[in-house]
């Protein structure tokens, strides 16, 4: 029987992680086997302790800092046939595990959901509207990502040279190597980073990072720009 491994990277998310884990357990269909894996990149706020004390059914793993490294570490120990990578501030739809399993049964071995922000800002509304289209330029990690473990392993997982943009990089390879599907249900994602940085300002800086990638800039150049302009 199909089993899904839900892998969540954390770094100083002591408040957000409890909320997410409680939500995920509630919204799982529980019609297929599952496991929850939290991969912490060196939190100093008690994130790991909170998960271990309140969610004893969750596997907690320590890893080197860096989302790509953390996600690869989680995938390495995962026992599921399907890997589902989920950000700490993104909330998948009800019965998301069953939706994903059904897609894999149809031969769609990688994919994501559409996305909505938890904020009604018009710029964010426009951005989220485009997530319904199955095109590489409309993808991002906040939409979550599922991929069969065999496909993930064959592709070599996440590229750990990327400290940012790792989601876009692996999704680009998945589009080339599999039938990628966008499930017509919604992940609800926090707009907290937009509120902190300013919606227009953050959209602008993300656009510059995408442009740098298209122009062949190094991962170090992209990371330097990110650290300088985004908090």
C-alpha cells in the first residue's frame, strides 16, 4: 500500500510548527499510511523540544542548516513511497494525502497544489491567481511539492548548492523528467514575510532573483542579494 512521508524543514519556528502539525494531523484523510518528519536546521528557540514534547508521533531530525540540506536529510530517512515537502507556514487542503496518492496512481509522479495567501492584498491576489496554471513560471515552494521517492532519488534530490531558490531548481528538473500536475485545490500560505518586508518591495526583489537565475548568475550571487535585501 502507498505510504506518504510529510517532510517539514524548520529553523526557529517554535510557535508555527505546533500549529502546523496539529492542523496536518486533523486534515489527513488517514486512509493511507503516513509519517511526519520535522527536520530542524539548528533552531535556538526550542523548536525541537516543543515538537518532541507535544507531538511524540512525529520524527524529529537534526540537520545542517539550509532548506535543501534539510529536505534531503528528511527524504533520506523517509519510508514512504511518496515524499511531500511542506513549508512550516503553508497549510494543505483537507485529505491532501489522498489527493496526492490518487495523482500518483494516475501516473503523475510529481506535482503541487494551487496556492492562496492568508492576506487580501491585490498584488498577492494576482500572484496567487497564476498558481492555477501548469507552467514552470507559476511555480514556487509555498505551493508545497510531492514527488515519488524513486523519482526523487533518481534525480539526486535537492541541489545543496542552493541556499535559496532550491524549490524552483528541483521543480524545473521535475518538469523535464516527469509529468508534473497542479492539483486544483489550495494550500493556504502565510503572507508574514510580505508584511515584514512590504508586498511590492518583496515582489520586486523576488523578481530580481528570478532574473539573476535566468541570466546565469551564481548561487552565491543570488544568496548575497537575498541577504542584503530580504529579512
